[in-house]
């Protein structure tokens, strides 16, 4: 369960950072940036976070089904789903760390 709590904390931090970044960038982006087709970085990041969340939830549901003894749920499937969830969470954490570092580097640049 601690991994779920850490994931929820990470999600809240990332959403707060996204809101903060959008609030700071939006006025300048509207006046200076030409229209760009395709999804924005914020949308892509949100989709990635949602996908990691879905992977975590699917892993938890599969583990619960195995613990309840439901037929058709194999231990190897549970372990593979658990590892997929773990790897996706670790990757998202690394992305978050890189984004925080980039944000800090930009904020320390002289204007």
C-alpha cells in the first residue's frame, strides 16, 4: 500500500506543478506563440500519468483477484502485472525528477 500512497502523492505534486506552470506560462503563450496543431505537452504528460495510474489499478485488481482465489488468475500474470506497474511508476518518477530539475535550472537563469 505504501507504493499506492507514494503514487498518489506523486500525482498530486505533478498536477500542482502543471497548474503552476500553466498559470505562469499561459498569458505569454497566448500572445507570442503561434497556434500549434496536435496535443500539448501538458496533455501528453497527463495522459502518461493516467496510463501509469491505470496500470497500477489493473495490477492491484489482478492481485486482489488472485488473493480471493478467482479461477483463471495465474500467479505469473499477477507478478508480470506487478512488475509492469512498478517499472511504469519508476519511469514516471524519473520523468518527474527531470522535469523538476529542468524547472529549477530555468528558474535560476538570469533574465
